[in-house]
């Protein structure tokens, strides 16, 4: 990707949560590059379509590679890239619409394969780029341009979905906690396997949830976002599920599977222990003839 692409003049609205995510990613990538003594080009950012996906054009400082793909298909692109270049650090950036609506069917396969990539989901509970349609994480009964009577579908609980689909590393954060978010993204990238950092990243234009998430003491509003209790053991799947199903938005490391063998290592191990039956094209075609 090019630094501050002058042809692509997209701008986020003032106060958009994605600003914090952008800075957190820059910090995480810079830290990783120093720690591993490797160039920043060792990372490729795969972006979905949405205000969130535009993050790939707005990165400042040393530039990773970037691919701005098609709506909902970040994971197939990341799979192709990582399969061919397991040495690359692949970071997906996606919105709740891009990842959990049109892109949802791709989460399970990559989780079960344990593809060694990290996904940062910027959840603003709305389709921002297309001007405010309901997304899977829009609250029940909220009126949007596509839910004139109020949203009739229940709100999706992404953390619960990730656990159910077998995602091995799940953290939940807020875009306003830039430092902690940067550290979490860095840790997720270090995890050998499929990791998701789900970020509450409010859309100030179409679904401003800052007050709801942070609460308002003066108005007696309890914060929806609450840190996960320190006593939580992230390797305890059932405990993670109980937290994910709760009413609040948990903040912190929810789940980390202890036995994580990433996809490329699984393949290498399988190659070592098995002698695959190799067929010629003619033999394969003959086997399919009725
Ligand atoms: C196949 C296809 N369908 C629909 C669209 C229109 N579209 C572009 S972005 C988007 C939703 C974006 O929402 P989200 O992923 O939540 O990102 P945000 O803009 O809120 O960051 C839609 C429906 C598209 N570009 N391609
Ligand atoms: S529309 Fe919402 S998500 Fe998009 S840039 Fe503006 S505040 Fe951010």
C-alpha cells in the first residue's frame, strides 16, 4: 500500500472510533517489528469494505503491505496469502457488517483450520460507509434506514459466535483504550493460530454508543463495557462462554486455547508422518468415470 494515497481521499468523521484502532495497529506493528527485528513489510493488512476497511489507506509511519479486497471476503484473501506465504504476518481489518454479515460463513472454516492470522473487527453496530443500515450487532428494535419499525432480529453476540465456531484466541476491547488495544493486537499476532480482537469502535454519525459503553455517573447510567474479572482463566472455555453470554460487553482476554497448532504446522506434521497416494491426472479422471 502507498503512504497517504493522494488519489484515495477517504476521511473518517470526527470522533470515529476507528481512529483509535488505527493508532493501536500502528503501535502493535511497530513493536512487533522491533521485537522480531524484521521489516514492517513482513506484515500484510487485508481490509474489508466499509469505513473500517479504509484503515488500510490511512496507516501512518512505516508501511506494511495492504490489500483492499471485496466486501465480506477478507478471510478467503487472507487464507490464500497465508497459505502461500506462511512467513508473512497477516492482519485482517474488518467491520461488523463486513465480517459478521456477508462474511460470516468464512469464520468457522478458518477457525477450525487454525489459520495463523489475526483479525481486528471494528464493531460499531451499523453499516457506516453505506450510511446507517442495520448490521447483525445493531440492537433489537433500533430504527435505521433498513429497519423502519425498529430492528426485529435479535442482536448477534459476536463473542459467543466466535467461541461456538472454534476460534482459539478471542479478546474484546474498546477503541478509546488505545494503549491496551495496541498491546492486545500485538499479543493476538503472537498467538500461533487464528485470533480475533473484537473492538467496540463507535460510529459518531450513525450509531454513537460512547455514552452507553462508558456509562455516565452523573446520569446514573452504568457502563455497558466492563473489564473481565482478573480471576478469569482464559483457557477455561465454559467460563469464557458464560462471560460472552452476559449482558455487559466484557473487556480483556476472553479465551485462549492452550493447544494451538496453526494450519501450516499441521500440514508440515502431516507431510512428515504420511506418504500421500499420488495419482496421475489420467488415474484421477478414470476414477471419476461411471
Ligand atoms: C457485495 C457487496 N454488497 C454490498 C456492498 C455495499 N457495502 C459496502 S460497505 C457495506 C457495509 C459496511 O459496514 P461495516 O462492515 O459494518 O463497516 P463500517 O462502514 O461500519 O465500518 C456495504 C453493505 C458492497 N460494497 N459489496
Ligand atoms: S460514518 Fe461512522 S464509521 Fe464511518 S467514518 Fe463516520 S463515524 Fe466512522
